[in-house]
């Protein structure tokens, strides 16, 4: 297992979620790159693992990235871990992966817990298509621009949030998206784990002042396509008939009426002929 960077997922709260493969990997590598060596030391001590560590975080990632990759190229193996969950997801480890790619270093993932997927799974919202938006900016202008860019997003959206920023974020979500379903998941896998299925209006007006604490994930309903609800099939056919009366070919009229109403072109065309 020389000349390899292992991306190792660690528990997001409950140490029982540490996989046997993750433990074996941390025991086998030459050294560990950790976001916070003090946090990782507690994890290693729990599993009686003794390995040298290198700190690797946002403010030293360029310098340490070169050191880590040089050691791997020299024949060592390394595991990168974050304080909790999967490294490289909304995390500076992303840059280390890119650096490994540039230098031709093999990377191997050791899957582990993820707050993103865990929150989505219990949200009660659609899970078939989703997007992860990470942390919103602390800057009001940047945060609102970010939210405005998502107004027409139809996929379920997932955000990380800190408890002290939650009240303003809940109000910003309601202002940007209006009333939509919202699930607040906090302290995933920990003693005080809680899933609050609500909506943006209630969350901004009531929950924002409740002092919700802990590690928080917000799961927001995507924009719904309401075209099919605004038109009946009969109305769609009438739109097509008016187009035909003005000289449009039936197939083109059906196509245009479908775009407006949300019904399928074939449904409308079948009724026209």
C-alpha cells in the first residue's frame, strides 16, 4: 500500500460508526494528515492506534500538500481524515486530491459517514436528485446572491449551517424561496439528534427564535413545476386549436401547447386529430 493517499471517512458523532476497514487503514499507513490533530488523536486513542500525524487545514494546505505528496512519492502511504465525516467534501482535502492527480499519485477512498447523505435520507424530501451547497457566506450580500441563484433549482438542496447563523439563514431562506418544505437535522448520530420537518415560513417566524443548537444540516425542497397544475388538458387543447386557427401546423401547435401547459405533446396531438 505504498505511494497511495487513502481518503478515510470517520464518524460524525458516534464512534461506533467507524468501519473495520477504516480502522485497518489507519493502522497500516505510514502517517495521517488530519484537519485538527487534537481531534484525530482522540479518535486514534479510542481505537488504540498510534501513528504520526501532519496537520492539514485551510491555512496551511499549500505548504503541507507539497510535503505530504513528496513523502508519498518517496514511498510512504498516507491517510487523510477530517474532524468528522468524509474528507474533501466542503473541506480543504479537495485540494490535496487535485495535487495528487497532478503528481500521478493513486488515491483510494475508504467510505464513511456523511452528514449530507444522512440528513437527506431522513428529510422526507425527494432524494432522487439533489445538490449540496455547503456553508452559506457570512457576508449578507454574498449569502443572498447565492440563494437568489438557486431560486429556480428543482433539485432538493442541502446546506450546512452553524447554530449562531441559523436564525438569519432561516429568515433569508423564506425571503428567497417563499414557503417551501424544509427539514432541519441537527446533531446527526449524537445523543441529541433531532429531525425537524417544517417549512420555511414557520421556521423563519417561530423556529428562528428557539435557539436551536448543535451541528446543523438544512434540507430544502426544490422548486416545483406547477405548469401541469395550472392547466387542464382541455385548456391545453384550446391553446393548440387557437394556434392552428392562426396558421400553425397541428404538430407544432401541440408542441407549443405542451411547453405552456406541461402536458405531453402526444397527449394534446392525439385529441386534436
